[in-house]
C-alpha cells in the first residue's frame, strides 16, 4: 500500500488501537497513514478480533517484534481492501483495559513552577524530588478515551480566607499534558524490573490529559495527596505508539548528575525521548511542551514502581506527569501558563485562566527519530460540559 | 443443619468467600459455623461456580436479599452432605477481583496520633480533616488474600540528619488494622451515590491490613502522598460479611457536630458500626481497635468518592484507614502502639517496635448486633519474610 513519505503514521510508527465500524464489534487495528489496518483480517488471526490490546500485549516482547515485522512486510506490498478503513470513518475506543494507574511528576520545570506557586517562600523543589520519581496512584476506572466529554466536577474548596469550605462546581479546572506508558507484560511480586528491562515490559505510549480541579485538589491534598481533584477523569489518546518505534527517538536525559540516582535507578543508556506535544485550547495553540526535557525516564519510573516488591500487570498505565519545558510557552498546564490564574491568556480573543464550560482542549504529540522521521501520536481531545 | 447458638458464623452472618478443595476449581461458598456451604451445589445454581464474587455482586441488591433469604431457609433444614466442607479442609482465595482500591483515614484518634508524632509543634489534625474523609488511591494489583507472606520491602529512606537517602530493606515495617468495604454495584460517571444509598451499592466488608513501610513512606510522601511505602502489599480476610448482616450492628457515629458535614455527606441515619478488632502479634494480643469510634462512616466515604462525578465499579475496595480508639491499647498500628518506636512493646518476652522477619500478625474482627449476636469476620493473617 502507498503511504505518503511525510506521514507521521508511516511504517516506522504503526501504533495500535481498538476500532469499530458501523456499530460492529470493536477490534484491534493499526494506523497506517490515513487508514486503519484491521489486523484480524490482514493477518488472518482471530486473536486480534478483541475489544482491547491486553491479551496481545500479554503475549510479550518476542510476539510484539514478530507482529510488527509482519505488518511492515504486509504494508510494503498490496493490502486487500477489506482489511483497510479510512481513519475518519471508524470509531476509536479505549485501546486497553487499565489495571492500575499511577501518575508521576517527572518534569523538573513543572515541579519547580508548582513549588513557586504554592510555596513561594520555600525552595521550589522538595528534598526528595531529585532522588526518586515522585508519583501516586490514580483512579483506573475513570480513564476515558479521547473525545469523551468531561463534566465539570463538583467538590469542596476553601479559599485561604474563607472560614469554612464550600461545595460547588470547580472554578479552577485545568489540564495536565502528559505521556502515558502502558505495561504489556508485568512482573510478579518481589521481582523488580531494572530500567534496562523497560522495553521488554512496556508495550507503548499514549498521550494523556490528567484533568485537574485545582481548587478541590488544594483543599484535599494534605497529607495523603490528590484524590477527588483528579479522580473524575483522565483522557488518553486512541493510538498506542509501540516502544519498538519510540526506541528510534531515544535521546539522553537532560542530566542526573547532582545527585546521581541510586543504583536501582541507573540506566546503561537513558530512555530520554525526543517527543514534543502541542496544546490547543479552542483551536488555538497555547503551548508546546517538550517531553525531551523530562528529568526522569519512563524506564526509571517502572523500576521505581516495582523496586519495593510490588507486582506490575498487563494494562498498568503510568503517566509522566505534566510536561513543562524551561520556556513559558512550553508549560503543560493552565495553572502554569496563567501563573496561578494571575496572568490570563488570550484565547481566540477571549481571556482565559482556567477552563470554561464548552471549552475544548486537544493535545497532540510527535516523536522525532534519529534519522528525522516523525512518529505521530495523534491527539487526545476533551470538551467541558457544565456541572450537573 | 445445626449451628451452635454462640457461633459468630450463625444464620445472621453468612459471609461469602471463594474456596477450593483438593486442587479443584475455586468457587463461591458461605461460611456457616465451622463449615463452608458450596453455593453452586446447595442452590443448584452454576452461577456460583465462579472464582470470584464479582458477577454475583454485580447482580445487585435485590438478588443479594433473595440469595441470603434462600440460604437462611436452606440451613434451617437439612443440608446435603455434598454441599458442605469443613472450613479447616478448604483453601480460601481472594474473594473478589479488585477494581480500584482507595484507602481512607477516618479515625480521629489515628489521625491525631500520627499528627502528634510527625508534626509535634502543630495542631494534630489538619484543617480539612473534619470536613471531608481524607483518602488516596492505593495499588489494586497488590491486594492479597489472608495468609500470603509479605516479603520485607526495600526502598529509599532518609533520616532527618542523613545527607542523602540510602536504599535498603525497610527498618520500620508496620501494620494498619482496618475494615475494607467492597462495592457490589457501582455507579456510572456523574451519578454520585448519596450516603443513604450505601447499602444498595456496597456488598460487604472485610478485614484489611494495610502493611506500611514507615521509613519509605516518610521520605516519599510529600507532596503527592504515600506510594511505595504502601504499594507492596495489602491483605484482606477471606470472608466478605454482607452489609445486609452488618445493618444489624448499626450504631450512631461518635459525633459530627463541629463542624457539621456539608449536605452531600449527611446521613438520615448514620452508618456507624459496632465492630471491634483484635491485633495479635506472634500470638499475643497487643490491641483491640474499636471500629465504633470511627469519625466518618463508610456511607460517607462512598458519597465522597463519587461526588466529583467519578464512577464506581463492582469490585472497588475502600479501606477505613487505621482504626484507633482513645485508649493506648486500642491503637491499630505499631507506629502508634510504640509511639513512633520510642516505647517498645514486649511481645512474648521480646522487645518490639516495628516488625522483624518471621513475625506474624493476625487481625480478627467481630460485630455485635443490637440484640447482642456476634458476627465474625474471621481473620486476616500475614508473616514477614526477609527482604530479597
């Protein structure tokens, strides 16, 4: 089949998703250019007529390599028309069943910005931040596919001067532009995964928007961390870009020299990734968060998650945390872009700090390989509906 | 069948579990006295020949009432021998598949003790504590059935005076004696569950031991809460005591007057529960944590979890948080019982602060109904193995 040479969905990418057509059963497909390859038809393997990637992911690294090779071979020749669907004519679903969901906090620029905003009189980074990838568990049951509307959450909030909290719709609804990593083959209890084993365990990556109600979060989060400020919705993109593809976009990390990480976090060759996101607010681009600036790698995150003996399972999802670069236009949350709401943005001629009802946010992402090839992530999209 | 009148597993209890015999398939049973009733045999319903309670729980409240009535009717007469197994001769399994796991912090005495230990110069309770049931998400994939050994976790810890963190086995391994509540029928997104709807959604309760590595937790937990200090293991008891049974042990809460909870947390009649736990360390009873002293009810916890629009699913598990009463011998963690390690306990003639390799902890629980009947929870048991 013919794929335009400049397509971000060429033979070096081949992200997996779950799609359906005309009300039919969801099944596994691979995006090639502007088409979706129906894998059960193309490979004659009913194992791909499944509504999630989990069973395929659980088959392990050698199988991932094999299937990827067969797809690349197949699309180099003629593909029967019945195995192809225009991407605009299919419905895309949540591509995997989420087991546990963990969100990290791996951008030094983001963590520093948040520190400056919330603790203006203290060091921006807390003492543990450069020693371990700080993270917490989120709600797996509210991870939604791109395009799912987000109803404005209600909850408790309390201003610094209010005598008591009030209940009502969040007035500081925000996004966090992130990458999410999907575990393909887990690890049993008490069998930590070293950073160098990362590509044998993690199947792929998605774009992730960790919707955040800052007012609810600020009141609830001491001492046990975020809960209802985050648990109402997390959106992920429909295409899971294989780590086998992203390996070609591998770059050094910006630096972990002072302090050097403890041995269990050291990588023979770091899993920095040359990926850039773009955030569009009601169609207007407001930020270009650079994933390549992240302090901790996804390989270090999985090593940290399992070093205490915790098992990992097929379908585990972990987010990078908000991706922010050193420049103001590289910040991956509206909290940072509006500096705590103090500096409104002009979006299509309207002033914005946090999200208003009807607003739509689209996060896109592209990886760049060492040879300059672009690998598209597609997008994760969501619109805000009024509180109920 | 004949059940001794003083059995804590009489016809007013009837907890559900999953058991197997002689290497056979796990299936659903109900504990009656010292026997396990094989439900698929006893009721002639293959739907109970399942390895988890989830499908049954998802059938909803009316079905729970119906099946309970039929079991009570059945055991009032003669039960065929092939439907009964001695409890000592069966293997008990994790009774349900855990969807999301959340742990609360609902004991005022526990939260105050922890506050006094960790922040000696400040108010013991943080400002939000009496306004909302503080909680966080834990790791669903590491919830284990009673009897599972716990390998001592390793991780980063840093003393207050150390220049940098060190990596190694936890030296402050602790328990948290809790109750866990199991969601039977969930709620879709944006459909909060009011406290009064609690018994239609929550199927039952188990004993829960939230194993905690205090040194790992202390270093990692700012600002996003506990993660690796808890995620290595959470143990639950094998018998799920129905809320239909526990409704007879309902009592008022100790008091929520100052402040009064916000309307979404108000109960027409509170779901306080007259339950007492016992903690045995290497066979010696070291505490009797009184669940009846808990500040927040489990109905308020579910209302809080869903008020922001988060869905709930069959198999969601939420813990009460450590149960501690006002008296020293009523504290549900060794952190509190040893007052931060300063006041060792004498356990079988040996001095203990935190757990040593080979130590075994058993938590038992009993509810008392309004008419004085005892409803047993059985026990949750775990032994510490050396770090790997």
